[in-house]
C-alpha cells in the first residue's frame, strides 16, 4: 500500500486526483476506503467501483482482496490513465479500468447486472448515484454508498429512486477511522429485482433530474 501512496502523491502534483494537501490526508482516504471491506462476504466475486478517481475505494479494496475482480469505472481520461498506470505498477491481475460514463456502461450487456457489489465514494447524493449503481448489480447484489453524517437525510431523499430501480435499504454501517477517531458511514442497499430497461437514463440526466 505504501507504493500506491507514493505513486498517488507524485501524480496528484500533476493532475489533481484528490484535494489532499499532505500524505496524512491521503492516508485518511485509504483508511476510509477500507471501511467497507468487512461487508464483502464472498471469497470470489465481481465488484464495480464508479467514479474511481484516485482509486478510492475500488483500488484499495482490490489490493486487499485479490480474489475479487474489480472494475474501476472513471469517465475522466487523465484519471483513467492514472488508474491504468497504478494497476501496472502494483501488478494487479484482478483489476480492469473502464474509461466510460456509468450511465452508458449500465446499458451494455457485458456490464449490466453482472456485479456482486458496486461501490461509490464522494461522487454525488444518494438519489443520484443509485441510478449509476443498481443497473450494474446482479439481483441479490449489494451497493455500498460511502457517506458522511448526512446519510440519513440522503436515504430519505432516495426513497423514490430505490423503488424505481429495484433497491432496498438494508442498513447504515458506521465505522470509526483509526488514529483520527472520525466516524464514517456506508449506506448498504440490496438489489431485489431487475431495473426497468429505461434506466439508467442518458448521460447527465440522473444528476440534473434525480428520481
């Protein structure tokens, strides 16, 4: 993980992958990413991380869970190049990178309803990101939305979207970051039924007009 940290620190000077201004702040992102590791119950499976950016949480989970195949989905090309470089430098055989919008990928037969888990961290509000995540999930799969202290209001605001997309809130998993003592939360959502074919809507619409 130290090699990952060092690579990210150098790349961040050039392309602004994260707002962290020192390595201590970067380490907090690593620790936060690991918060969801105990929620992954299968020994082998497929995980999609939407809006991977600097690799949080998807790349961190891939490093720690070599039997889980992780697809990192990132729409910004320069961030995609970083993820490809990092994958090669860390010699990760269980990682693939897709430089594409989640709204588009969720329509593709090779990716739609193919994943056991989807993770999203620091992308948008819950009523937006469920439309990115649930079309990618298998029925019976789980979406882990990494969130902060306003998670309960976001859950309330996402009730219509969850109904439309076939998802159900299971729990809010709360955890404390080591060293800092800061609390974080993950909204755990199970997919109960297939998403209607009209979802996800075209690029940009989920953000502009949440369900």
